[in-house]
C-alpha cells in the first residue's frame, strides 16, 4: 500500500491537502466526464455497438430514471455495509497505528500481519466469512469492507505519527506532559493530514469491497447483487444503471470525506 504525503509548507507541519483545493480542481474532472460521456454516446451510435457489448449512456440513463427507487434502495444497503465497515476499519487503523507508533515491538509484530491482510483478495475472503457468520446477515460484508479500510488508514496514520520531530517529543518530556497532552499538542496535529489521506483512499475502497462481497451471496438488495442479477438476465443497460448507482455511492463517500477534511483543516489548532 502506497502512502501519500500531505502538503507541507516551509517551516511548519503538513497542511491538509483539501485546504489547497481550487475551483479548477473540481471543474477539470467534471469537464473530462462530460467529454467522455459525449464521446461514448457518439461512438456507440456511429459504430452500431450492440447493447450487450456496450450500452449507450442514454440507454443507461433511461434505466436509471425508470429504476431509481431500486437503485436508491440498493445504494442504502451497500452504503450501510460500506459505512459500518469504514467506521470500524478507520477506528481499528488509527488505534492500531497509535499503539504501533508508541511501542516499537508492536510495530514489528504487526508489520507481517498488515502485509498479509493487504494482499488477501476479497473474492477469497468473502466466501470464507459467509461460511463463518452465515450468508443471511451483513456481518461478512462489513468485515470485508472494514479490512479494506483498516490497511490504508493504519499505514498512513503510522507514517504521520513517525513525522513527529524528536525535539517536540523532548519538549513535551521537559514539560512533564502526560501521554494525553502529548497526543493533543504534538501527535494529533502532525498526524491528522496523514489520517485523512488514508481515509480518502479508504472511502472508495470501502464501497468497492462491499460491492464485491455482495457478488458471493447474502441478503438480496445491494447494488452488487443487483448488478449480477441484471447481467445474468442479459439486461445490460440495467446492470450499467446499477453500476452508475455504485459510482455515485463511491463519489458520495469520497466527497463526504473531503468535507470532513475541510472542516478539520479550518479548525486545526495553530502550530
């Protein structure tokens, strides 16, 4: 898992990247999306591509409007699993990184475990969890999403904790600061940008993991199950409509994470 360094001004601690966002950063991907959709529609129409190969965006949109209630309902199921998995995975990742950053032997013991979890394929993990917890409940899906979230959050948070300078640690020791005071005054302000970097990566992974986990059974109603059912019945425009709902759900998770990052960037204590 690759970690991403937040923006670091000269002579100060890292700033949250969201604080540097401009309108051009938002408009550029929107414009690119419009261009892709127009080119897609034109290509399908001019090349006479069959719907079972690649439906036109207009046909997909017709299915979205005709089945919006079903798509919204599926998004609630998948989004609920992804949300609970993200909350649990983020908490586990942050707490685990805090412990590993405090005790080096914990870091050394956890490293191979984290590496092993990072390479476990979801397609292999989901059926195993279904056999353990049962396919009739959402526990397996939530755990799959939680594991997918915990890894990037753990790695980025641990990287942020390691950025605390030794002189700051020594200063807290000289002031006889308690562990809680050290966390609030030094560790938290330094690690926060890295935590949100991990959360931004994990926000999309949570939705992807929940979707893939739905392919292997469990309660009917999620977007992943609806995609497979529609494709199995050869209703490919409808399957793409559910894919569109999944894309919207992933973007929603990402935007909410960005808004939370923006709020924290404005309320961070001055260094």
